[in-house]
């Protein structure tokens, strides 16, 4: 290694000397070239002076020629008559001409020669200058090369210093190596000595083993001899008693024979008893099998997924709509599906290889007396997660539908068939061979019906054949004719239920888009025979009411004169406008909103958006029920969007998700315990955008990190947050993603330590529940559903078991500061208490189980009242 280093040093020195020589040579060449350039510049200056002199001479000749011309003209004008004067003039003119000619010829000739020589010299100088420019370019390139060589020299010197350091280290290592070699040599000698001793010990051990084996064989022989000797002694001593022993044995044998005979008799009795028991067991088993078969006919089957029963239901409805079976047969088969009757499951499985005609025949052979296990609920809505989701409405329709289905009720959904749905999330989507005609704007329009299952729920999709292509716009809402689009859909949905012969117990409509269902049902369809249902209307946000000119209500066939009244659908803002939400409230049997606190808030003039009087008038049927979340979708233990799944019992996965998201977004991971605040929201005034902006900067001041996911439909808000995002583009602790990203939303819930929701008003809110499910502590303003689901950890009036986050009341920066500072203080200074809070939040139940039970109770009471009224 030393020799290698010395060679490198020698080589480096040679390179340095050569580089210096090249530099000196290049400098000398540069100086010589500079001298030549100076000489050429002097010569060029002389040439310029001579050219100037030649030009002056040329000008002088031209002046003489001008004077001669003037003399000629003057003589011609005088008109001399005398001959002498004429001769004198002629002689004088000749003389002048001759002198001028001689002077002119001599001057021109000399000037021409001089100019020619100057031109040649000038050309020569230009060539020399071009050559010098080329050489100067070479000099510049040489300068660059010198610069490069200088850099290489510096690098080589740096490398040389490194090698010298390594050389010194290597020398130390070599000295250590020499010492180790000596120690190694001593150790090797000791090992060789030990090996010799080991060989000797092995040889001695082998010999000892052989001797030991020989001793064992001798010991065995001695033992045998001793045993033989003892037997001989015993035999000798016992020979005298042999006779007595023989007689005693004879007596024992006789006694054993007697006992054996009695035992045989006892065994026979046991065998007989066993045979009787087996016979009785077989009879009992047969009875149990018969009872099991009977129960299988009456009890629901739970071995098939929800999608199976939903698909079977859609098949039966398709046969009815296509007029392949009668309405009574469809009702009977539908109730068997409703009950999850094992016989219809077996019939379906047996018909897999049969054609449709044979399958229908098999199904019609089924006989039973059906009983209704629960309610028949149909949701008519504009959204359904995950196929057509804009906000919380889609989550509620799916979550509530699944929960009611799990409680034993038959649930179906009716949706518009948007062109922008997520069709890959719909199973078994197919079009029925049937057309439903519906009235709108004075005409009948055809509508195609599609069926499929979403999240295990049967769904009917309505595709209008209308020239305005109501649901082929590339988006769900926000069109200029939304009032027409959804009043059209509401009427078609009821027309479909009528023509399909459905008899639901509950028709549940949602928000202003399907609030038309309530007045349409009572005014137009109950008189036609669709009269079995009670209407439930849920308003998810009273800020959106869908008001329009009253005249537009006539398109769907409703009587404008009858409905445009203060006690019905007339909007409070103007006498010539109607309000669909108001109509839903007035004409429904049950009216709900999405949290108890929000139900109280909207009954006030400040929060009711003009409907507080109507809600107070109908307060007996108005109630707030807190939404739940889909705990199958939002489950950190099974969430496929996460890098690591985790549970409340193993939170290491949450820490790993936090680190993974930091890397993904380019945030600093230097401080593992630095708290991360998450926010997922639409950036609209309702969500407190000014407080979100303040929270970003305050989090940074407190030493935390902040991640925002969301966008704004309001242009100036979107631009403002784009400016903030650009300001923090490469920041270590702040990141704004101004769009919606489903995968990233799951990651933020899992990664964040805290989750902020500073809403001005919030009907329910689902993000705080999802955050707690993923172990992120909510920081919220006390309003609406936030007030019903988040309770402050420092509020002594709340039982300790329910305290699960940080709250503030006033929608201002001071309120945000107080909640954030208390959260940071607990996280940083009391990690054990923070961990307990995380575990508590993750174990809280925010599923639809409790909420669906409330809806079930409302449904049952309303249906019971209707049935009681029909009997009187």
C-alpha cells in the first residue's frame, strides 16, 4: 500500500511539472503574439495616414479642373472679334490645357500607383490581421486550457494531500499490521501445540472408550452369572413349598373361571344396552335432521354475500318489467329474496346452466307462504358513493343503505345514469329490455332503465332519452338547468316505481335535487296507486335550496298555482319563486337533518336560511340524526391505500405512515416527534378558509408541520391558496395540495397527529370521525355535527370517557390559537396522555349502527301510524 501511494505521489509531481511548463510556454507565445499585433497596428495607422494624403491630392486636382472649366465659359461669353486677341487666347488656352494635362496626368498616375500599392498593402494587412485573430483565438483557447490545467493542478494538489494523509494512516496501519503479524505467529504456534495435545487426547479417549466397552461386556457376564446363582438358590429353597403353591394356584384358577362367567353375563347386558342407545341416538339424529330441514326453509341463509341477493332481486324485477312474470309472482319471489330463503338460493344455483325460460319455470315452482322480515326502503338520490360522489350525501346514501340492509330491511337505490360515474365500481351493470315513458314539459319522453349492484346494494340507473341530454354533461351539478334536470329525474323515478309494481314502505329522498319527490308523490302518484309508502326527506345542508322561478315547476306536471303559496313551496325571498327544500319539508311524513345540534341551529333566523319558520311549524316531524361513517372503507387495519396497516393495539404503523408521507411530499423528517396537522376540505367560506390560512402560519410558529388537501370552486379563494402554496413550495414543514386525491386523503388521515376543522357552520362533518378512526386528534369549532361528536379534553362538564379532542367557540384567530396551543402542549409535554387519547379515539364507535337504528325507529313509527290510520 505504501509503494502504491509513493507511485501516485511521483506521478502527481510529474503531472504538476508538465502542467507548469505548458503554462510558461503558453505565456511566452502569448507575449510574442501581442508584440506582433502591436507592430501591425502601427503599420495600419501609417497606411491610414498615407491614404488621407492621397485623398487630399485628388481633391486638389479636381479643384484645378473646375477652375479651367470656369475660364472656358468666361472666354466664350466675351465674344472677342479681334484676331490677335483670339490667337492670344488660343495660345494661352493651349498652354493652360497642356500644363493642366501634364499636371493631371502626372498626378493621377502617381496617385493611382500609390493607391494600388496601398490597396495591396491593406489587403496584406487584412490577411495578417485575420491570421492574428486566428492566433488570438488560439491564445484564448490556450487561456482556457491554462485555466483548466490550473484547476486540474489544484485538484491534483488536493488529491496529493489526501494521499499523503492516507499514506500516514497506512504507515500506522502497517506498523499495527507488523505487530499483529508477530502476535499471529505466536498464536499460530500455540494453536499447533494445542492441536498436538488434542490429537493425543483424542487417541487416549478412543483407547479409554475401547477399554470401557470391554469392561461393560465383562460386567454383563458377571451380572448374568449372579442372576443364575440367585435363581438356583431360590429354586433350592422353594422346592419344598412347590406343592403347596400348586394347590393354591388351582384354587385361584377356579375362582377366576367363576368370575369370568359372571363377567361375560355382565358384558352381554352392557352390549344390549349399547345397542338400544345407538338405536335411540339414530332416531334422535333423524329427528334433528328433519327439524334442520324445516328450519332451512323458514330461516334466512347467511352463507351468500349481499351482492348475490341484490343481483337476484334485480333479475326478478327485470322479469317483471319485461312482462315475463306476473306481478303477484314477482312479489312472492321478491319476498323470498327479502327473507334470504334458502330455497330460492338453491333454485338460482340449479339454474346456472339453464336458459332464461327454464330458469323462470324453476323459480315459479317454488311454493311457500312468505312473511315480511322488515321494511321495504327505496332511496331516490342524486349521489351514491363511490360511483357518483360529490360530498357527504353520497356517503350517507351508501352507508345508511348498507346498515339498514344489515338490519334485515330490503333497500334499493334509484340514481340518474351520469356519464361521469365510476362505472368500474358497479357490478353486473345491464340494461333492461323495457322503456319507461314520463311526462315533462307537455310531452312524453322515453327513459332506459339500467340495473347493477354497488357496495352490495341493488341500484336502478335512469337514463333519459331527452334532447337536452340532462345527465350527459360531464359533471353532476352546476348546470344552468339543474332545476329542470332533477325535477325531470324525480318524476321518472316515481313513474318507474309505479310501472314496476313496487310497494315500498318508505321512499327516502335527499336534498333539493330529489325533494320534488314529496309533492309529486302525493299530488300525482298516490292517486294512481303508488300509495303504500311514507315519505322521508333529509336535508344535508340548508344552505343549498335550489330555488327557481315558479313557472319552472310546471314542467314536471305540478300545479304552480296550488304550490306557489307561503304555506307550501313559495320561497321567502320572492313571491314568484319556489323552493324545493321547503316543499320537501311540507309534504314529507319524516324530515331529518344530519346532526342534533344542526337541527336546533337551522330553526333560528340566523342559521335557517329563510326556512326557520317552516321548520318550527313542522317541528314535530323534524329531527337531527348524526351521520355515521362506513367503517369498512375507513379502517386503518385493512386500508389498502396505506403503506402500513395498523390498529389501536399496534401504533407503530401510524408512525411509519407519517414518515412515508413526509418522504412523499418532501417534508423534513429530522424531528420525528414534530407534530403534523392535517386538513382535508373544500375551500369555501362555510369551512372557515380565513381560519385555515391562519392555522397554517400558527402551526409553523408552534414548531409543527401542516398538510392541506382540497380545492375551491371560488376563483379568488383558489388563487389566494395557490399563492400560499407557491410561497411554501420547497418548505420543509408546509405543503398545500390544491386538488382532491382519494389515495392521498387516506394517507393524510393515517399520518397526521392532529386534524383541524375550523368551520363557520358544519351540518354534520365526517372528516372528524374518520380522523379519530385513524388516530388523529380533531381540533374543531363547536358547531353542528362537530359539537355532537367532538368533546374538549379540558371540559370538566363532560364525562372523561367522551372527551376526545380540542374545541373552540368563537370563529376567530384567538379561538384557533387557544385550541392549537393546548393540543401542541399535550402532544409535546405529555406524550403518555396523548397516546391514551389516541387509543380512546380509535376505539370510539362512529359506525352507522346507532344512526341506522334511529332511522329504523322513525320508519317503523311512521309506517305504524299510517297502517293504524288506514284501519279506522
